[in-house]
């Protein structure tokens, strides 16, 4: 082998290749070689030269944050978790709509899906905890009302002992 020839080994086609570069925020097309300011050749939109994983839809991210909050706050009588779970589901639906209309990148669908599924889980946990708190409060009210009505835990005075009968004398 000559010193002037360089032997390049071709990579195995079964290895996953990592493509570096800039991607279109709308369709995910690799924009290497496209001049700055030119539209994306795939979808025709103006592009941002950034990492595609940083171009998420803000509503999808809000959905993820809200489902985390719904699970964390479901123990506070269930009410904050209920509100956060409902908002997570709403934001996930709006994020999916933005992706389908082309207003948000395709990469946001995973966040929206996770926000929707886990929002339902957080909502379910909050409802269960809210029902447990309501059952506990009903139990307490019933116990207090039974005490006030004279039954329940009030001490009962001892029954009077009968007087012994006189023994007849013959």
C-alpha cells in the first residue's frame, strides 16, 4: 500500500448514524447546505437554525409541567391536582392541533401525547383522593351528629342496683 493512498473504511450500514446539522422547525428537514434566509426546500417555510429538540411547542411543554404538578398536588385535598390535570389535557389537545396545522414542529407530538396520558392519570388520582377526603368528612359529620343526638360515645350512667328484698322472719 502506498503512502499517498488513503484507505477509508466505509461504515457498516447496520449502524445507526447520527446526523448533525440544522433542521427545519416545521418539518424537521436537515438544512445543511441551505443558505441562511432561504426557505426550507421541503416545506417552503422560513427556518430557524437550531437544534430540533429545542424547538418544542410551548403548550406541549406546559402540558408536561402541568401533569407533573397534578400528580404532585393530588394529595392536597385533590383540588389543585384536579385543576392541573384538566389544564394538562387541554394544553395537550391544543399542542396537537398546532402540530397538525403546521404551527408547531412535529417533535412536539411526543410531549403532547405524554402530557395528555399523564394528565388523565393525574386527574384520576386527584378524583380518587378527593373522593377519599369527601368520605372522611362525611364520616366525621355523621360521628359528630350521633354524639350530639345522645347516642354514640356519651357515658351511660350505671343502672341502679335493686334493693335486696327483706327476708321474712318466721
